[in-house]
C-alpha cells in the first residue's frame, strides 16, 4: 500500500469512527432499538442445548420438558446485549444456544403495557407480597453494549416475563424461532482475528442485524417506563 493510500484509508476510518461516536453520543438514554419489520419484532434469549434444539425443531419454545414456566424469563431486543449476557454463547451450558424469537407487535406491546420498572419500590410489606403473588412483567434499563461488549452511555431494555405469563408467551406469542448461535460465534471469531474491523463491515457480513428505533410504543407506556 502506498503512503497516499494508507493516509486515505486512515482518514476514511477516522471519519467512520467519528460518525459512529457522534451518533451514539446523541442516542437518548431510554429507547427501544430492535430488528423489526411490518409484522414482527425480534427478541433474544439463550438456553441450554436440549431446550434450544427442541424449540427450533418444533418451532415452540415449550417443546422441551426442561423449559420451565415457573421462573421469570428475561428477553432483550438488543443483539449486543444478548452477546454480553451469554458471552457469545460461551459463558455457561445454560446459555450455550442463542435463539432469535420473533413476536407480533401487538404481543410485544402487551408485555410493555403490563410492565413495571424493576426500580419500583413497595411502600410496605403488604404491597411487596401482592406484587410477588401477581408476578408482574418487569422492565429493566441496563447499560447498552456494543458487539465488542463495551459498555455504552445509554440504556437497553430487558423484559422479564413472569412464570404466570411464561407459558402463554411461549405457546402463543412467539411466531418464529431461529438458532443464531453460529452467528454469535462467527462474530466473536472475526473480532478476535480483526480487532479493527468496522461495524459497517460486520453488518455487511450478516453478523450484526440492523436495529432501528421501535416507534410503536404508545405514549402512556413510554411515560410509565420513563422512556425518552
């Protein structure tokens, strides 16, 4: 590569980094970004191999008897946050397979409508016991990550589906299940081998989905969940 070509590439790369940084700096603290189309929104969760294999084969999350509907399940629309949570699928056997779960918009919004912020505090013990019994949908706003797992300065939503709603969610609200574990592993391999690879190239390689602002959330729900 000639000095002129090297300088040109350096300038282009610096501009891309500046552009990405400027975009991230202007991102509101609390908003939902997701891969979605006119009919569905994609959320992610990681499971053990037996649960994931049965789910993909039957296109039903509850196909395996190992899938428990008595515990809270946390789903997230952020691909990067899922990678962080599961360590690109290498973190532990219980998260060895990452699944992309497509939900219809109405069902996703229903979960948001039922949700309460995890920071919501009880005024007395009676209120706390009542909430525990009802098992509310829980909403958390955790620091967003990039695909390199670095913490960003804005938030990503997590939705906790309680045991009381888990079976209905698994059987009725998920319309398509895809195993995306190999995508996560390939992304990790590329990042390890090419630390300076740009996000645009990762997207072109099909390793990073295009997550756009989700604009279907009703105004009253935005207010309740303290969205920007």
